[in-house]
C-alpha cells in the first residue's frame, strides 16, 4: 500500500512536470505579456497568435495574472468537456487547458465571459486561485490580463466566493437591469468586501475552478473590464 502510494505520487509529479514543459514551450511561441519585451507590436502579436492557431485552431487568446502560475493560452471548444482532459495540443492530459464557456462568442467579448481551469495541486492552471481567500493576496494580485483575439484587456477583481451550483453562471442577459441585479448579487457573495462597483454597461470576466477541499463546490472569481489596450 505504501509502495503504491509512493509510486502514484511520483507518477503524478512526473506528469505535472511534463505538462509544465509543454506549456513552457507554447509560451515561447506566444506570450503577449513577456516582460523581456518592453512592448509587443500588434503585428508580432497577430503573427504569434496565428502560429498558435496552427497548433490548435480553437485558440482564442491568452490569460495572465502577474506573479502567479496563471500564464496560459485560452481555447474555446465545441463543448465544456473536451478540454477538461486534453491539453493545448489536444493530447489526453488530466491537467487540461484553460477554456472559454461554450456559450460565449469566440469572436467578440460578451458582457459576461467565463473561463474554466483545473485547480491543480502544484498551482498550475487555475490552482493559484485558492490563494485569493486571503485578502492580502488579493491586494497584490487584483488585476487580470486577458489577450483576446490579439487585443489585451485589463480587468479588476470585484468578487471572490464559493458556489454549489455553477449552472447559475449566466452568459446572456435580457436587459441591463437583469445584468446589474445579477452582478450585484455576485458581488454580495464575496468572502470579503471589495470596494469595486459594477455598472450596467460594464463587461465581466469570470474565472471558475473546483474547490480544493470540497469537490462539489466551485471557486469563482469575478473581474470587471478596465481597459482594452
């Protein structure tokens, strides 16, 4: 039993390492937030995105939160299941890929965009989100950058909480009042108060991952759009 457990742990660590190397190789192809480059030209960004799309036509951009492991390409598949168990190269991989909700548009930002990723033990994928339970951590990591179809958007987090039913996450709203009522409720759910207001014309980005201690729950992070660079 002990030998099997040790073997399983070593095997899992090895898998994490191999997956990390694959994503590091992808970062060399296209990372619009590379700090070694003072400014990435729109032409280079466009060409690099095309290079990623040649690897995976489902690629729609890149997400990064500074000083965390969240620095990955984002895809949009035909459903919300395939990329749970396949990496960016569409190879079977329990680490999966960061992916956009199937109901969102791959061509334009919706008023509410949802991204999913696994909560990995080594903090890869969306594993770093668990640290947002600490208010000090939030203060140092309150901004998200999401490069969507070659354009970079900056977002500020306004709510962090755990949910039992993520089917309640909506991507479409019948009117502005429904949107603002929904988002105010999500803001009220936050595990600590964040002084960031949401207006009826705002756009919202949501990151969703499984809760580490309770597999039946999801950890949700909401952020509102600040700028499109």
